[in-house]
């Protein structure tokens, strides 16, 4: 369709140095083509031109002093992409690879993911090229305080509510919350992923990983299958990976791998998740150290985790970690389902291979939406000054994930793409935002 092609071309031309953003926008635009064709009103009001442009891009300097007394300078970002259905919501990523392209791709994806949750939250994302690895506790605190000293101007409980992402967990959120409160004097739910003693929600830590498994299990159940008794391969060893492994094992699966950017571990007896938590959450170490807990496990330096045969594959590390070669290897080895815990971990070619080979493929904007959904539940608890039980939050999360599956499945069927959940998730996420934008006029 020429309108879609024109917009993709426009995105490519205007964002020449932003390959990740162009990749994310192209995927969404291509898969919503049937909706745009059927409803001329979106073209009439130039909806696509408007939706691919962030409402605001904040970029700022973050200076801090390291333990050696040297001044360090990093770059901070907060992209406020779309607020049609609620305040901006999306995580902060601290990783040396962070740049405007990465933050824009994540913010763009967040619009549709947040819409899919059914909750009133718009899309945003932020972060910095700061590398937390190897930094002392004090350096982390000073960086977080300096980052918030610029960020506080553009966020607020009803404006924009950041959360964690790669390199940003409870510790960093705590330091940023403290600094926000010190500067503004406001004790408000301006960040989610907070500690339980100051407004955090039970089950937020577990939410993305648990939600991923709830959605994958629902997708399998709908195809008369289940994760129980299946071999599962997981990449990553961070927040998402750890709780995906935990929930998959609770449901009777055998998870045999975890990885970091140095290599992966293979444990034929099933990953000992308590050992992994001790390494990553307490010692902040490397997955290689797993061998000292389970000497029978194997460690593969620089190995590709997708070479391990499995029934279900769960990429939970980072964008574009699953290329076409990895996808073909998984398919050859009998993989039947893929659930994306990380954001955009599969390349477009890998996704095409999964869909052509009838692998059940749950795309990230649906499969990892449990984290942001539970963040929205944290916002509700904060604004009503209540704390829900773990059971209540977990049960809400389970309902939300089942609902996301039902909505993306229904959209895929309605638009003639049964079992293509990329199309289903993009259409279901797009419709609500697009209609809210139309209703609010040209703003
Ligand atoms: P963490 O920082 O907790 O963990 C990231 C993990 O992935 C680390 O073990 C890291 O290893 C590993 N990793 C990073 N790059 C690579 C690589 N190239 N190859 C292998 N492993 C790698 O982050 P999260 O678990 O929070 O986030 C993981 C993904 O999930 C991201 O894409 C994020 O955007 C997404 N996500 C997270 C949500 C959340 O609630 N936390 C919500 C929704 C999505 P290393 O230590 O070596 O860098």
C-alpha cells in the first residue's frame, strides 16, 4: 500500500542514523497495513506521520565525579513518545550501547505494548550510555542523583513515570527516587519498581518474567499444548530471565540455560535459580560463577545459546540477539514456540522464519508487557495509598496476560492472519492509540 510505503520511506529518510528505530517502525507499519487500508480516516488525518514522531525528545548532560576524583560526563535521554492514552510510561536503560536510536525504538514499541495491557499509559523510554558494570556503590549513587537532577524537570506522577530496564534495578530506582524527592519536595509515585518500604508493589520484580510465562502458557494452551515437561532455553541472566526461569520451572518445565554477554551456562538437570539469583542479584557477578554452585553444569565462553535443542525458546537479554542463523538452528532442532522476554530480540529475518515454519511466536510488545502492566498497578496503589498482596498483584498480572493473548489472537484472526501474533499485537495495540489520537484532534 503506497501510504504505508511512503511513511516507511519518510521514516528512513528522517532517521538515517537510527537503524533500531527504523527497524521497529517498519515492523509496526508493515503489519498494520490491513487496518489502514480498511479505514481511510487514518490517512485522511495523517495519523501515521504523527505516530512515528515523538511528542518530545529530551537529551541532557549528566556529570558526576568518580572515586578517583575525576569528572565524568555521560549523555541522558527521555523520549516522550505518545501520551494519547495516558501519562508517558517506560523504563530507563543504563548501558554503554544506549543512543537515541535505541531509546526511540524502545519508546515507540512501548506505545503499543502499553496500549495492549488495557491500562491508561502512554509510551516513553529513557536512559544513559553510563555503564554500571564495575562501578562502586557511591559512583552508582552519584550518577543516579546527577541523572535525576536533569530528569526531574520533565517527569511527574501524572506526566511521565519511568521504571527500570537493563542496568536499572531497585537500587538505582531508590537513588533516583530519593533525589527527586529532595529536589521537588514531593513524595509521589513518579517512578515504579520502587522498594517495598517506600511505595513499591509486591510482584513488580517478578512481573516481566512471570508475565512472559503466563502468556506463553496461554498461547500453548490455545494450541492444545503446555510448557509442562518441556525443555526451555533462556538467554540473559537479569531480571527478566531469572523470573521467567522461576515461573517456567514452577509450571513443570525444565530450563537448561542462562547467559550473559560473555557466555552461557548449560545445566542438564535444570537451572538452579537460587544459585543464579545469588550470583546476579547479590554478588552482581557473571554466569560463569554458576559452575562453583553446580560443578556438573557446563560453561560456553562466547557460545550461542540457541544451539541448545529445546521445545520453547525465550530470548530475555537484548535487541537483535536472535538472528536468522539462530532461528534456523532452533527450528532444525525441533523448537515449537518462542516468547520474547527482551525487547525486539529477534531480527526481522528471524521472525519471518518462525512464522513461515509455523512456530508459535509471541512478540515482545505482548510477551513482556507484564512488567509495565504491573508498574501501572503500582501507580494505582500509590495514588490510592494502598498496598496489595502478592497474590492479588500476581492474579491481576495473570488476567492481563491472558487478556493480551486473547486480544492479539482476535485481531490476527479478524485481519486474516491467524496465528501471526506480530500482526495481531501490532493491530490490537495500534487501534486504541490511533482512535484516542483522532478523538483528541490535531495536537
Ligand atoms: P538486566 O540488566 O537485569 O539483565 C540483562 C541481561 O541480559 C544480563 O544478564 C546481560 O548480561 C544480558 N545481556 C545483555 N546483552 C547481552 C548479549 N548481547 N548477549 C547475552 N546476554 C546479554 O535487564 P532486564 O532483564 O531488565 O532486561 C532484559 C531485556 O528485557 C531488555 O531487552 C529489556 O528492555 C527487556 N524488558 C525488561 C523489563 C523489566 O521489567 N526489567 C520489562 C520489559 C522488557 P551482561 O551482564 O553481560 O550485560
